[in-house]
C-alpha cells in the first residue's frame, strides 16, 4: 500500500466504502477499518 487509493481498493474488496466529506476524517475512518480487518 503506497497511496490512499491503494487503501481504498483494499477496503472496497471487503465491501467498505468510506466518504465522510472531509479528507482527514475519511483517512481516520479508513485507519480504524483497516485495524478492524487486520485483527
């Protein structure tokens, strides 16, 4: 994973689509979801 796009594609494979509206909020929520997937 090198870019935010890569992260979005991984989340998409798990059926997770994130759009809160503010870029930083989106990134924070993606981090939370990745941690959930990883554990």
